[in-house]
């Protein structure tokens, strides 16, 4: 795992102030949402993660932005800018162009504070979306099953066990 390139966690700033020439894999013209509402640390972290997995990560094209949103997520979503907590959106939804499960496992090993796995979400021909965020405090990981039910866990092992059990039951079914 590479070290962070030039920033420490904590002191956040808007992605509109980011030096985008240092970002290798993303551009400010992608579907982030308004850059003055998106965390610069989030963009930087996603770029480092993209570099590590070596798979293109397509920002979710729907909604207000793949990072910033004002609706359509959980009530205290890290996509939202919430007074006194996150000034900038610190979550992003992406579709790995290929190797979905390898990238999902890499996300669980990475320093993301929250990871959501959506194996049945689709973007054109691509199936499988990841939610990645820089929440602080206790880690939360989850997946959305084929019935659209969100299943939350504290550890990646508990999450993976649940996913495997669910897929196993489908195979048996
Ligand atoms: Zn999300």
C-alpha cells in the first residue's frame, strides 16, 4: 500500500481547491457533484485507491453526483454535507470496470471508513457498484442483497461470511 501523497487525514478542503494536476486517474469534469461541496481528501484517496487496484473506477452517472448528494441515501449519509460533521461530501459510489470482487476485497483492506458492496447494481453492461467513504470513528461495512435489503456489519469477515452464505443459499435454492 502506498502512503498518502501529500495530505494527512483531518484537515479537509473542497475539491474545487485541489491541485488536479496531481490526480492521476480522475478529472474535475466527472460526475462528482459541485466540487466546492466535495471533499478534496476523498478525491485524493480515491485516486490512490484506483492506482492500487489498477482498474478504472467509473463514477456513478445518476443523481446529483457520485459524491455529493442531498437526498436518496441513508439519513446520515456521508454523501451529505451535514452541519458540524462533514463540511464536504466524503463518500463516493463507483463501478469498477472489471474484476468487481477483487476490487471489492481491496476496498475492504483499504483505509476506507465505510464500504458498501452492491453486486446487483448496474451501469450499462457493468454490474457491481462500490460505496467508499472517509467516515471517522467506527467502521461500517455493508452490502445490498438481490432483494434490495441492506445488511450492515462491523467487520469485513462478518460481511464476507454473510455474502458467501447468501450466494450459497441461492445456489442450493
Ligand atoms: Zn454511496
